[in-house]
C-alpha cells in the first residue's frame, strides 16, 4: 500500500465525570494515502472522542498519534495548531462557519492563516473550490444566509483550501436530508477518486459507511472490526 | 505573524457587534475628553495663579534688611576662648537701606549670563496728603520699561500707560485702592511728604491693580529718579536689586553666592513663595485622579463588552482554533479589538478634549483681581494629550487582557461537542 498518513498506536482515553470512565481502549490503526475510511458504531461508543484525538485538538490521552510520520506527542499548542492548519481539513455535523464573514472569506481564512500564497491567489483557489462544489454564486453571501446543504459544501471547500493531507469529518451528513447527504458523499467520493484525497469520516449512517472503501466499526471504546472493502 | 489577518478578523467581529463596540468607545472618548479638559483647565488655572505671583516676583532680590550686625564691636576685642561676651538689648543702628556700590554690582550682574535681566528699585515710606488727612503709603521708585519686560508690571496698570512714568516728568501711578481713598483720577496731582519732611507734587498718570486689595491700598510707583530726589539722595542710590534668571531653579544657589560676594541680603523666590508649588501639585493630583477614575470606569465597560463578545463568539473561536489558529492568535484578535476601541475612543477623546478646552477658553471670566484675564485660562500642553492617549491604551489593554486570555484558552472540543 501507499505511504502512511496517520497512525494511532495504543490510544487510551479516560473521562473523569466525576468517576474515571474509560471511553477508548487500546486503539491501533493506520490510514494510508488515498484511503476513504469511515468509522461507525452506535451512539456513545467513542467515535467523536477518537476523532478529536486524531485531529490533534484533544491532547489528553495515552498512547501516540503520528501524522505524516511525525509524532504529535510533546508538540506545543501552537505547533499542533499549525499541523491542523496545514495538514487537516475539517467538516463537522454543524457546519460552523463564521457568520461575520462572507462565504468566500470563510473558505479563505485557513489559507490566509497559513500565509503561503498571496491573498489574490488564495481567492482564486477558493473560487475554484466553490465552483467545483457548485456554490460559486453564493461566494459573496454572508455565511448565515445559506441552507444547511450549502453550508456543508462551504465547510468542505474550507477544508480543501490548504490542500490537506487528510480530511476528517464528524457526522458531516448527520444534519442533512437524503438528497444533500448524497451530494456530500459524492463530493467526498470524487475527491478520493479524482485527487487521491485521504478521508476519515465518522458516521452512524450505515448506507454512507457502506459506500466507503474501509469501515472501522467501534463498540464501547474498542475497534471490533476493520474491514477494507 | 500574520498581523493583517488578525486585524481583519478583529474588525469583522467588531462590525458584527458595532453598537456595543460604539458604546465602549464612547466610554473611552468621554473619559479622555474629561481628562484633557480637566487637566487643561486645572493647569490653566495653575499657570494663572502661579503667574500672578511668580511672574512679578523677582527670582532673587538683593536688599539690606534692618537688623543688628552679626559681628558686634565687642566681638572684635574678645576674640578668644576664655571670654564669652553677653550683650543685652541689641538694637539695629544707623542702618543703611541702600545697597553699597550698587552701580558696580549692577554692571557685574548685567554681564552674568545666567541672568535674564535686573531691575533696581528704591522704596520710600511717604504720606499722601488728601485734604486735611495724611494717608501712609509706600512709593516704589522703578524703571518702568525694565519692570514691564521682566515682571509684567505693565499688565497690572490701567487707565493709562506704565511707560508714562519714564516720559512724563514727576508722574506717579497709584494703587487703585489708594487712588480711591485719595479721590484722584489720572491727570490730578497728589502731594507726597517723606518721613524726612521733604515734599513733592506728582501727577497721576495711571492706576495699578495687582489683584490683592490690601496691597493696592498702600502702594504707588514712580520713577527711581523721582524717589532719589524725594529722599535727597544721589542718583546711584538703590535699595533693592531685583533679578530675573533664565532658569528659576538656580535661584537658591545664586542667592547664597550673591550674599557672600556682595554682603547684602539675598532672598530667592523658592524660599519666599514655598506654598505655591504645593498648590499646583495638589491641583494636578486631583485632575489626574479624576481622569484615571473615569478611565477605569471606561475600562470596565470594555471588559464587559469583550467578555460578552467572547461568550457570543465561542463557536467562532472554536472553529478558528479547529482550522489552525493558535491560542496566541485568538488572544491577539481580542486584544486588538480592545486596543482598537482604546485607540479610536482615545483619539476622539483628544479631539473632543481639545474642542472642549477651546470652549472653556472662550467663556468670559472677568474679575477685578485679574485685570489682564478676560476668559477662563486653559493650558494646551501636548504632554496632557500624550498622557491621555497612553492612559487610554494602557487601560484598554488591561481591560482586554483577561477576557482575551480566557478566549485563548477556550477548548474547541468542548464547544464543538456541546452542540
Ligand atoms: N466531556 C466529557 N466528559 C465525560 N464523558 C464524556 C465527555 N464527552 C463524552 N463523554 C462520554 O464519552 C463517550 C463517548 O462519546 P462520543 O465520543 O461523543 O460518542 P459518539 O461520538 O460515538 O456518539 C460517551 O459515553 C459520552 O457520554
Ligand atoms: Mg459523536
């Protein structure tokens, strides 16, 4: 297989609420470049918790996480922010756009933060992504004037803007109707197929998961099956 | 770091909550306006009150006081350890009020480049005759031009010109109160009698009004030559030399120096008017205290608004962090919101402060005591404007510091999960 993009080794996670509860137990797996992976399992089994750890936002866990072959252990908050900015694109269940900005600006922000390209070039790229996702005409609207499905596509465009190593999604279709869910799935699928984009999507939508290339199933904090198609 | 991006984000956040932002900025504007106008006004008053005394007080005055000599004749013969002289009822005798060798002293003083200028004076006690009664008074022989240049003498003269003392022979300027007692107006003649019995008729050319009524009831001014004539003294006879320095702070040191060199009494302005410094100082403290109190109140306003903004923008903060903005970036965003409010509010405050000061400056303020002043005095020193803006920035920085630290430590996972 190809190069390893993300590697989780012996990840354990506890919550103290108020007694110590173990929510993740010895999670081990790795994701290769170009894979379209889904994590499923019933509600409360620890999928989101795992994804926050894999995304470097949650650093309170045991075990190790490597992204692009580099361990995130002992990295500073600022270094982790840079990793998220550069290497990871996010899509959440609730789109989380910044309502004070236009759609275009929302898409541009992570790239402006990265600062590798000129603002003009970034704007061109952002327009291109919006175009590919079929929402070019919404570019200059405020984020809160869009429908749920449109917002989710903006979030995908934002996730793509820095050409990330991996796109992560936490129930990205959880809040959408069937039609929009299908659109989002098609986008992910074509990203994977056309651009060899790596994707890791948490979902409890069985049909969505069944169309991905690899399904990791969890139950009560452990991986019970990991089946490539 | 990406400063422009941070500013751009702060600006958008402020625009989204522009009403609250405006209220916060108005708070700062209000306090800086008050700070500037208060300090300008207070210091204007300070300058005026100080000027009232300091402008017309010599920095150093050389004179001979009436007092017994320090070395009594007996000391000259009992100058050893075994004998100690006790003298009872020592009196001053045959004291000479004039300054010895005044012409030579003045020549030397005129060459001293620490000195801005000097004015000799010759004072005499006289009786002014009015009908059948005699009024005691004091006549100051002066050089009108030099006194006006160095001690603003001309500012306190009305109903005529100070310089007339030099041009009109046998002329006199009477204190306003004294003139009222004598029932004379400029153009009238007054008759003076000295203690020695000498008499002279002088023509009133103007009134003098110092602002201190008791002073104006006894004082009068004429040329130094007229007093010399009145006392029957030669034309180098001088009782006081008034000295104005370039740097007032040298006065105590130079007074000591002149005392030892010339053997006269030398009084410096600091020991003569110690209380004035204290007055100015207290007024300054009051203005700063009021200004800073207002700023602290404004600071709490900013603190509240930032806290509210951060509470409202939890989602935005979480998403910024999730997409790669660090805690430091988030802190910079909210700090720059605070500082922008401080800077904009502060600058506007300076402008309104200036406008307000101009208005105060236009208000009529007429008082008998201060003939040269017609409107309220205001000081426009740049120092207060710089201080005001600095205070505004410091307060808003402090007001923004804690909320932005809170924002920077928001855990995006908790927010994103919370939905
Ligand atoms: N902050 C927290 N404190 C305590 N328990 C938590 C916290 N967050 C999640 N949990 C618990 O951890 C478990 C896993 O949650 P989660 O990862 O959100 O599940 P999933 O996303 O699979 O539905 C659940 O039992 C949940 O109640
Ligand atoms: Mg979940």
